[in-house]
RNA sequence: UGGGGCGUAGCCAAGUGGUUAAGGCACCGGUUUUUGGUACCGGCAUUCGGAGGUUCGAGUCCUCCCGCCCCAGCCA
C-alpha cells in the first residue's frame, strides 16, 4: 500500500473513501479515477463545491486522477458562458484537472454506435408514441406500465428508423429510442427509459452536426466507461437510476466497468441552492448578477471575499453521508473567520463616523504611529498610521449615558485609541436638534503607543482614523440573503428574502493606505469584520465588501439585557 | 399504499456486537488579551426514531411499527 492509500488521522473518512479503500485492497481496481460532471447550464455554487472537493479529493488522497467533464447532452439549455465560468470556478477552488478535460459531446459518435448495438441485440427500439402517450403508458407509482405498440418492432426496422432519426428525417419529438427492459418494473426508471430524442438545437460545441441527442441515462455511464472512471460519484436522487446505469454497462461492449455511488447533496440554511431558484434571483433582479456577494455561487462567494481554502475546509468538515441534511451557515462562517483571522491584515476603518477633537493636541501636527498588521502573523509586519488633532471614531463607540458594562467612550471616561493614545472625553457637542455632532477630548502624551507608564488600565480600545488623512470609501455590508433559515418552508420562498441583506454606507473613513488595495484582497477592519476590496472600486472611491462580521459578544450582552 | 434511500445532541457527524456513545459548529461558563476579536480551559446524549426479540453483552444482529426524502422529463 502506498502512502497515498494509507489513511492518516487527519485525512477525511467517509463511506465513499471506505469503499475506495476496500476496492483498492481487494484489487477490484488498480487505481482510482473520478470525475466532476457539471451540466453547463448555470453557475457553480457551494453545493457543487462539495462534489468537487469530494471527487478531486478522492483522486488526490488515493493517488488517482479526477476528470472535468461537461455533461452537455441538452443543447437547449447549455451555453458557452457557463462552460467558461465553470472552469474558472473549479480552478479558483484550487483544483486542477490537467489534461483531463472532456465533454460528453466528444463521445456522441461512440454513443450512437452503442445505441445501434443495443438495437441489433433487440434491447432497444424506436417508439412512435408521443411524449404524452409515453407518460400514459408508463403507468404510475403503484400500477405497472403497458407496452408500447411499437415495442416489438424487428431489429432491422428499428435500425433503419434510428438511422433516419439521425439523418433528420423526422421532426423533433416524433420518435425516440427506448431501452427494452421491463414495463412492469417497480423502478419506474427501468420501464423502457428513453435513450435518444430528436432535438434541433444549436449545440455549443457540436453546432448543428447532430439532431439526435442521448439522454443523461444513456450518456453518463458510458462516458464514465470511456474515461475509465472507477468510482462515479453522484447525488442521492440518482440512486434509482443505478440499476439502469448497471444494465447499460452490462449490455454494451464498453471498455471498462465503472460503478456509481451516491451521497447527499449539500443544503445550507439562509440560502437556496437550487439552480432554478438561483436563476430566478438573477433574472428577476433580486440580486445584481451571478457574482452578487449574497449568492452562494462560487463567483458570488469569491466576490464576497470568502477564501477558496475556507470552502475546502467547510467541505472537509461537513463530511459525506447519505442522509439528507441541512447545514447551518454558521459553520461556513466559522471556516471563513478561522481562515481570515490568520490570513487577513488588519486596518482601521470607521463606518459610521463621529468627529473627535483632541483639544490638548497641537494644531496642524501629524504624527506617524506604528501599527501591527496582523497579531496572528508576525511576518505581516507593521505599517505607519497618521495621527492628528482631529480624528473619526465609530458613533457606536460613544454613549452619553453609558451603562456600567459599556467599556467604550462616555463623558469623563478614558479609552485607548488603538496603537495611539489614551483619550478622555471632556465635552459633547450637539446640533440644535440634539444630535451629537462632535466630541471634545484630551489625550495623555505619556500613553503613546497605547501603554500607560503609570500602569493604569483602561477597559476599552477603540479604532479611529485621522480626519485630515482619511480616505472616503463606500462599504457594502452584506448579510444573509434570506431572513429565515429555511426559505419557503412556509409560503413563498421569495417572501423570505431578507429586506436588508445589503446595506451600502457612503463616506466611510479609512486609513489612507487602503487606496491602493487591489480588488480581491481581503483584510480585517479591526473590531468589525473581514472585508474585501471590490472590483467596483475606483481611484476616487474604493469599495469594500463585508465578507463576515467578527464575533460580537457585546451585541450578545446587549441583546440579552434588552430581551429581559 | 410499487421501487429506492435515510433516521445518533439545536445543526452536522464518527461508530462495522465488548471498557465511561469520537469530533466539529452552535450554545453556556471561565482565563488571557492594546480588536468586547483570537487563543486557551470547562460544561453540553445514562442514550442512539419507537416497541419487542436474539445475546453474558446491542447504536451496531432479527421482527414489527413510526417519520422523512427521491423516482411517474423526450432535464441532469
């Protein structure tokens, strides 16, 4: 057994890996080959990421390979745009298919030939029944189906008809090719499933070369066999198709014998993962596009600032099983915070500015203070932060009549300005309407850097930005797309869209060096959360997206106090 | 009431008949802290959907029952 096959303590363990391990040990396969087979009819989302991590992870863990295969058997739904975005997303997630990029459409000729084999063997026939009639004849869940009057057509006639289907002698939907299996099967998928249909759509890769297209059932397993896939891993809803998958592999002269295994697809709270619903959100303008940072699409998560490594970690933690389960989005958020805590440099940003004038600080003077970039990573170094007489602080960091548990600024109270000085509030200035417009404070020159030589302690540390040096920015505060964990559980799912999933703040005050942050770079705004520079940024106004807020135990305390 | 699956804590999830039912998230306490962040420590299932049975011994085996999910596209 090679190292790659030896499970280690931190290697993920699940029933699929157990099967692979057993297969390798028993010698039923000599190496493993998996595949990720998306249909290019939409953008990839975090549910696909689970499958990608599983398939590529399996290949990696057991020293095999994983193919990227576009399952492009339906020209009516598939587009080049999706083929491109899918490759970009898989790469971004951190996986590499090397030379192994395939398309089911690469196999159309072979698949067609195998269909003829089935016909010659009397195991498939051309049916003239309409779609509606086929449905009627199929029976129901509790009643067996009935045979089509065309079921016993001689092989020669079927072959002739099928060839004519290919050469375009029939209209769309006029005829189909069906497997001849068992119309009385308890498994409806075995009641003579359709193998080929006539479709005159322009295929993104084969153009107008074909007018007959294989169905998923006829294409998938055979494509697996062509590519020597050993473990064809798919989601639970295909479980009932496995007997058909096996039947086709057994009845066709395919080069290898792949096997299908099924696992539960990912479900997440506070969002939707169905392609239909995601398309609806995009097309109806509920979000700004496929890469809207509120969407669970990989492009949306990327723009939101979620690191690929956090998604991989999430996939590893949720495991792989066969029970339908809904994961709390809090676990994903935990993975994001854990990753970013180590990786993101810190900066100060004031999102809801309140002016503070430090009365005993010399006018027109600017000091350069040193701030640590990341206390979790010494190699991130330090930076210079300008300090002056007028600064901005967060409005929520001041209370005129604070409760005793409030550690921030209040009249007569002293706090530490992060990396700067202790200041004490001496006066509160209000406008005629009574709104606080400015604070007057004094600072203690001896506390430079944030330490008092006399050893006196201060309960709170707040962030700030020097007013004359501040950079004005737009900050987009994102929250869960859906207010309830299970959108649509009661009533229309669209009614559960959270009313404030995006709050845009203008005139936020940032440390000056943030002007040059390239889009996609993540950072932490101290005491607030993780943010990422958005591609909408311009030279004049940088734009930052909130990826996720920091844990906020003060908010929890307040909530508890208020809830009494 | 055809066929196929699944039921272990609030949410996931190990467990493959033999000491006190892993682990993570969430939650609740506490320690540390120049982020009310992080880190660290502690707490959190006398019981595995239910009832019987087999066994010296059952979450694991058997029987029955209950609940949930998937399948009646010429979608994948």
